[in-house]
C-alpha cells in the first residue's frame, strides 16, 4: 500500500451527462497544490546529493541510510577518533624516546687546559625510556582504554538513535498524508453542503444566515487543509534531514506491514534487567566510571619515584678525561615537592569519579523508568488496537449501508461515512506506528541494534 502526497479524494466523479461533478472538480483543484509539491520537490533535491533517494521510498531503503554519513555520526566518530588518539598518546609516553642534541659553544680555555682552542661544541644522541613509575603509567593507560571503550558505546547508541529517528520521521510522513486525506474529505463535504445551501437560498428555501454559517464552516475546513498540506511538506523535509538528504522530499512512500504488532511482550523484570545490563548508554557511563577511577589511581601516584634507563653516544670537539663517547645508566627520580599540584590533581579526579558515579546512577534510574513507560505504553496500545478492530468493522458496514441508501436515492450521509472511514484509518495507523516505535525503542534500550529484520518489518508486496 502506498501513501502519496496528493491522495485522491473519494466520491462519485461524473454526472449522468458525462461532465465532472462539482465534488470531483473541487477535489481536483484542492489537490493541485500538493501535486505540484510532489513534482517539484524531487527535481530541486537532486542538487543536495548526486544519488537521489529511491522512488517510491520504503522503510527498509530509508533505514539503509542510517549508517551513512550524518552530522551526528560524524560528531561521534570524531569523539571516538580523539579518544583513540589520546590512547596512543598515553602509550607513547612509555615508549623509548630518541633525541639528538647539537651544542655550538665557544669558551675561553683555562690556563691549565691542554687544549687551548675555543671551540667546545658537542653532539649527543640519547635514548631514554621510562622503566617503572610504580603504577602511574598503567593507570593512565587503563583510563585511556576505558575512555575509548565508552566512546565506542556512544557511537553504537548514536547508530540506534539514528534508526529510531528515521523510523519516526518516516511514519510522520505517512500520518501527514492520511491527515491530509481526512481533512480534504471533510472540506469536500462542507463545500458540497454550502453549495447545496446556496442553491436552496436562491430558491428561497434557506435563509442567508444559514448559508453564511455553512460558508464559515467550509472556510474553516479549507484552512485545516492548507495547514495539513504544509505539514506534509514539513514532515518530508524532516525525513530528508534525518537521511542527511536536505531538500530531497520524497513524494511517494510505501507504507510497511508491521508483523511486530503481533509480538508478545516479555516480563517487566526481565526487560529491565536486560536494559540495565546491555544498554549502550549505561555501558558507556560504566566505562567512564572505570576510567575516572583509573585516573584517580594515576593521580595518587603522581608524587612517586620514576626510574628511567638512558643510553648516550656523544662526540666532542674538545676531548677531556671526563667526557665519554658512550654511556649507559639508570636514573632514579624522586619528587620532593610539587607545590600542591599532586594534591590538587587527586582532588580533581576524586570529584570527577563522584560525578561519573552520579551520572551512572541517574542514567540507570532513567533507563528503568523508560522501560516501564514503554511496557505500559505497549499494553495500552494493545487495548487500543483491539478497539480499532471493532471500530473498523463498524465503519466498513456503515459505509456500505450509506452507499446503498445513496444508490437507492434515499437520504444518505455517504460523505460523512467516507470521512469517518478515513479518520478511522488515520487513528489505526497512529496506533500501529506508535506500537512499532515503542518496540523499537525498547529494543534500543536493551542494546539491540535496530534494523528491518530484527524488528520484523517488511514492505508490502507491491
């Protein structure tokens, strides 16, 4: 089943003399603006990306764009790259450092010197490596590892949020089209009533005030149609932005079938435990708590001793008995005073650890509440779906009866029945899409990456 930006209005279109009826002519004029929107939008969108979106656009095709380049994913990737660079920087601090030192120096020789030249230049090649610092380097390396792991979980969470956003925007377009169909149907009915009232007014059968009242109702519904037509375009623009295709407004969307509607919900306790264990955001925060703990450990070792190993090869312009061309040694450094810098670093990292723990505790409460809210929402939506099943049967039978009475030229409310049926379809779609999104959000909370196969969503056979 497709949803187009300019859905056709229902009703009888041709009079007995072969001419278009007033209803059909009005419906054609009402839809002309939306038809123009759908024709123009794909042409202007080609400038935004060299590869246009497929037409018609399916939910699977939209979700396939979830991992394509997008500003939010680019931001998360940059944060991940920065964490990786910091990790390599920490590792490099413990590596061997090779340096070359050239010293151009002129001196006034001592009267006791055997070499009376003034050139005392030298060249040194030094290899230096930190051998042991009593746990500081290991703690900082572990903190960097934890930070990078947290950024990886952030990236996974961003990918899930991208899928949720695309699903939501896709459904918004379908709902906007259905709302346009409903409002257009109601507007058509009010126009026909107003037109009939004008004819009766000309025959003296109806007062002017009654005609003006019906005209006012028509203008009100006409304004509603204009508003929903704008909502159609806005919804398509939001979908295009979520796909990182600004300006590419898809005119034709395929409404998906949703086998996930038959999915049976699990126990609340099991879902909560799964979310607390596997939620990407919580895993990222736990990694940050671990990283903050390691940073605190490293800060506490900041005033500890450090052992370096050094090897040096040197060449001197003036050779003396105390200058060796090759030397090797162990250097033991023990800071005696840091001026309070180490204590301040420890205090800062202790506060950071407390902050990270508080963030984790708060996030765990939010995840618990989110699981409960979705679980309750799914239960309420299940009841509303059962209500829609009963209402759907009633609307179909009511429309059949109204159509039969119309064909028998008995007083009928066929137009109202058609409008109510379209309104039922809108309400039914709202419930089904809300159910699908609720399941998808629950899957995201429990750490399962959203995709069409995992959520049981497939397009209808066209």
